[in-house]
C-alpha cells in the first residue's frame, strides 16, 4: 500500500525533463489502473474469507473456486456459448425489427408536419409506458415463444430509436436543407446526402440506447418465460439453488453488456472522426 | 393576434389515432371479428375498471406499488447522489471506486433479481432493494457528471468567501449540479417504476398486492380485460410520475431563471 502511494504521489522530481519525468506519466497511469483494481480485489478477498470462515451456507454464497469451475465447465461444454448465441440472436432480430420500425416512424415524425400532428401525441404518451407492462398482454396474444421475446424487445428498441431519429432530423439546420434545394436535389438525394449525414450522430445515439434497452429487456423476458438463453440459465441455477450458475450467468450478462457498449462507443468515435474528415 | 390565438387553440389531430383504435376495437367486438376471450370489447375493460375502482382494490394496489416505488427510489437516489458527489469531488474516490462502478453498471438490471431472491427471499425487502439499485445508477452517473461540471472559477469564488466544506457542498456543488442531478433523478424515477412492475412480476410475494401482481394474476386467470386495464393503469402511473416530476423540476430550477 505504501509503495503504491509513493508511485502515485505528486512526484516532485517530475519538474525537470530528466528520465524520471518521462517515466512519471506511464507510472501514474499504471498506478491509476492498480487503484481501480483495489476494490474488486478487496471484495474478492472478503468473499473468499467469508467462504473460508463458513459465514454463510454454500447455497447462499458459493466459493469463488466453484464459480470459476462452473464457468470453465459451461464454457468448455459449449453450453454457455449456446445460451449466449440464442440470447444474442433474439436481440439481433429485435434490433433489426424495432430499429427499422423506429427509424421509419422517427423519420416520418421528423420529415412530415402532419405525421407529427397526428402521431406525436400518442407516441409521446405510449413511450412513457414501462416496457415490462406490455409483456403480460403480449403473452396473451403471442404465447411465450420466440414471438413474445422478439416483440417485447423490439418495443424496447423502438422507443429510443424513434425519439432520437425524430430529434436528429428535426434538429437539422434550415440552411443545410436550403443548400440541397439550391443544388436541385431530388427527394432521395436530399435524404441520402443531406438528412442522413446531418442526423447521423443522433441516429447512432438512438441505436446505442436501443441496443442497451434491448439487452435489459432480454434478461427480463428470459427470466419471466423461457426455456433457453442466458436468462434461463439464471432461472435454472436459481431453481437448483446453484448460485454458482447464477453468478456465472451474471458475469456473462455483464461481459456482453460491456462488449456491446464498448463496440458501439468505438463505432461512434469512428463515425465522429469520419464526420470531421468530411467537413 | 392570429398567431397567438392559434397557439392557444388545441391541435385535436393528435386524438385521431387513439380514437380510430378505439372505434376499430369496438366495431370488431360488435361484429364478432375477434374472439371475445382473447380480445375483450372495450366495454368489458371498462366494466373491470369500474369494478376495481368500486371495490377499492385499485387504490390498494396503486398504494402498494407506489409505496414500493417511491421507497426504493428514495433509497437509491440518496445513495446515488452520495456516490456521485464523492466521485465528482475526489479524484481518489474516482480512481478507487470508478472502475468498479462502471463495470457493475453494465450488468443488466434484471440480472440482479435471482441473486436478490436467494439472499433476501421473495418479499418486499428484496423488491425495494431491487428498485433502489435500478434508481441508483442513473442518479449516480448524472450527479457525477454534474459535479464534474463545476468550474475551477466557481470553486475559487467559494474559497475566497471562506466557505466551509459543508457550505461548499450545499451552496456551491449541489446547486451548480442541480440540473444534471434532476435529469438523473427523472431517469431514476422512470427506471424505478419499470423495476417496480418488473419486481412484482418476477419476485412474487405474499402481502401487499401491487398493480404488477394484479396484472400477472389476471394473466394467469386469463382475465384479458384485467390485463389490458392493468397495463393502462401502469402506463398511466408512469406518465403521471413524469408529469409531477417535470413540474417539480421547473419549480426547483426557478432560481436559475432559464425556462426550458
């Protein structure tokens, strides 16, 4: 601990341009990384200690080694990958369906004044309904199979995509459209070369929010009604009172959530740099 | 004059889609296009609503759900503001806690439910804890961003005036970050209501029956009219919570003098 604080100190030597100064920045960055690891390590140590001391029953607090072992087994048997693949397929279809519908609805709201007048009040009202509230009704109409999952997740995607598409298009500055008119762009040309690039950051934002909402809703519907998928793995582990399975599923859900978030952030930054290059 | 009167006149075109939907629903039921057990006619939904209102069951369910929602929200929001301020004020706290916070945030909310159900059981405690967790993240994140937005110059002024640490918190940091904190609280409220209904579906418990419990029981009994009515009630509460919060927000931010 003391050595760590030493490396992380303000480093008075760093004022001169000697080699300690050049080392200071990477050292400090490494120190920050290490500091971020302290809390997880401490929690992990507490977990292990609690298991060693048998504070709680194994059904309530499985040892870390058991979780690790289950993770390995589920991974090598391909079971974890199968569940994840099923869940991600559901998310993929829903993002396509809900995102496509949201894009169309948002574009209509953004481009047409009468679409706005007729549809926006209803949309704004219904968008405030929590997605999980729809699920029982969807179960009545669609049963508890794939259709239910895709419909519920699509609804979750639809709302942020529509809102952001509408905002992105409504926020396009008037002069930009006037330039298009000066060039006598046709409607498809205007859409493709003016509206789409100008609204792109907002569209992307909608996609990112939509994917995150999809992942949230997926876990909900899979917990409520499913026979496969990563959420089902949790239900199963819960029913068998095998908490190690529940924790493995949580880790997988967190990892996929993190990966989706990072991938979309990366794509967003690429998009931003492309935009800067364009102007 | 004409523009002013036009601005005050309500645009009724927005009522067309719901009116069409209602009409279609009603006509379809009358003409026997639909199976009445699967899609009950509107008057049946109204009858269920009337029955629920009359017996007081609706108010009991509403009160139970709202108590859970607001209790969990208050806990989560307080913890969120606390952590957000801590992370925003202290670089060290951010380095120590930030990475863990940002990683745990990625775990989809509902994934906590099986764990909570084992640790705390199927009861109101686990439901309220879950609601608190769901309100916590957006509030903490928004508070952190708001506190980070306090400028050095503002801080220097506070120092010149010799503010104590407590004054700095209550008279500089919290007011300066108020717009972001309120945005976070609004989002937290939305998530808390989502979590309330989700928890009532996924953590069935004996005791106070909430709106979500009624709907899920209605579904089990194939009482579709009750399911439809419950869904509308759940949505209505979500809309009402938003409205009340917006009004409160405008009231609290009056001192800033800007109207959104």
